[in-house]
C-alpha cells in the first residue's frame, strides 16, 4: 500500500480513522471532525 502524497488525502484518512474511533466510543470530538473536513475541502480545492 502506498502512502498518500497529498495533504487532502491525509485529512481524508484521518477523518475516517477518527470517525471509526468515535463509533467505538474511544475518541470523538466535533472540532477535530470539522477541522479534518475543512482540510479535505480546502486542500482539494487548492490541489495540495
């Protein structure tokens, strides 16, 4: 498996990791969800 090369890809992966941890009640913070979702949108738009 190749490592992601863009910041947007890292934000996407981290978003789903945090989402999965929240499903098990281990970690869940709305601020983290919002920052990662904004990171995906912004860095995808910027192309980074």
